[in-house]
């Protein structure tokens, strides 16, 4: 594994030096997940569109699966300029000195993707990206993965079923509090180490959207998965600030456009990737998949919702309030739309349109 990483690194330097000699701008985009995940596919889409729109002035090199760096190192590599672009999960910004990003880790705060997108694309997202400015990092956009599910080697129906389990988490204080509230023993670990840790029993279980679970083959080493949708995992696409600010304006405009297209693509495929991955896990039969009943979900919520209050001072009460208000607004709009008579629903707009002439 180490040798492969060194070989990749040497190869990366070799490719980059050749391209640099040809006068190209190189963007090394490092990430930790498989190429066939929402993030992996979107990184490739960004590469294609960016290289096309900049007419070959920019070359994007995508390094998936922690080939270049693991979780913590990749952020250091971005800040030092060893790589130019990353898309770490929002749970990994705390150690960088931006604990407000842990908003997205709060259990059961976001009921649906519509709420998430409004929060990310609105004032809250802007506020969060402003926090990165002083850290030598520029935030470009937010990408989805999806809602997280719990896995371990024992069935997890009641919240109390997690008592005593060693659970791998990302480096987030909110996730630490979440596992502790469930009575589990949280262990921070880099994503690239999770499969082996599960296999060897260093940890008993973990949480992730199913696309990550399946593409890392965790179904081979976890007997049970509970569809709990207890929290969300998404990404911020970030660049080295000096690199970004130093780009010729026309190149930056093209890259911004490429990122817009990659983001639309990413948000489009994320849910489908997770649905497909769940079907594959079920088909593989090595993991029993259980969905919480409404009563069990209420039990988990009772245990986990108080974390929102506990983290007000760390994340900012205003950000939590804003996310809750957005969720309520989306719920109201959805209820209004559902209660409208069929004739005024969008599907009926074909009949309504001629009247406008
Ligand atoms: C994890 O570490 O579990 C995830 O953040 C991996 C990822 O980037 O989706």
C-alpha cells in the first residue's frame, strides 16, 4: 500500500513536470473516495469540462482513493500548495479551524436535500466559505453525497443497541458527541483505513452513505446496516487561495463555469448512486439491511436531537436557527403544493398556458 502511494506520487510529479514544461496550468485534485462515487464522478466531470472550456490551457489531474493523501494530510497539502483542489467532507473542516461546518453533522437537522441545498447555496453557505479566507483556502461550491446509515456486526434497532460499540467517525466533535449520546465509543480514523479496521475488529462499526459503504466493500466486513438517515454527508469543493487568485481572469471564469456544470451533475447523480449502491448491498446478501420504524426513529431522535443545543456555542446559534427555519419553510411549501387542487399543480400547466396568450 505504501509502495503504491510512493509510486503514484512519483508518477504525479512526473506528469505534472512534463505538463508544466509545456506551459499548462495544472490542477491536482486529490480525494479519498472511489472514482464511481458521486464525488469521484463529479471530479472527472469537472476535469472534462474544465479542460474543454480552457481549450487545453488547464490540465486537471484527479487522484482518487487517497492515492496521494489521506484525510488530514490532504488539507495540509492544499494549504501548502502541493495540490490545488479538494472536496473534503464537511465533517473535516473543524481541525482546519472552521468548526462552524459541523452544522451539517448535526443529527436529524436536515429533513431533505431541498433544505440542504437552500442552506448551502444561501447566506449560511456564504458565511461558511468566508471563514476559510484566512486559512489560505477558497470555497467554490458544495457537493452532495447523502444521508448516512449505521453499520456494525449486530442488529441496531433501538438507539440503545449501539451501546458499547466502537464506531469509526470522521474528525468532527459533533460526530463524537453523537456516538457518545448513543452510548458508543467513537474512534476518529482516516477513511482509507476503515475497511481494514472493520476487518480486523479494531472498530465494530461505522456510518456513511451507502455509496461510500459499497464502493469501499464494507459490506464484506459488516453484517448489519440500519437505514437510519440520522445525519448527512456532503462536501465543500475548495482550492488553494493563492493559486486561485493568481489565475488569469479568463481561466478563472471558465473554471467557475466548469465547476457549475460539475455541481449540477453531481447533485443529480448523488441520490441515484446511493440508491443503486443500496440495491447492490442487498443483492450481495452479506449484510442484513434494516429500516427503522417510525417509533424507532423517534427513539433515535430523542437521544440525538439535544446535540443541537449543546453545539450552539461552537457552530453558532444563528446558523442552527437558520437551518431549522429553512427546513420549516420547505416543509410548508411542500404541504401547500400537496394540498393544491390538481389543476393548479405544475403537471396541469399545459392546460393553463394557453389562457396567458
Ligand atoms: C469519510 O471519511 O467517511 C468520508 O468523508 C469520505 C468521503 O469523502 O466521502
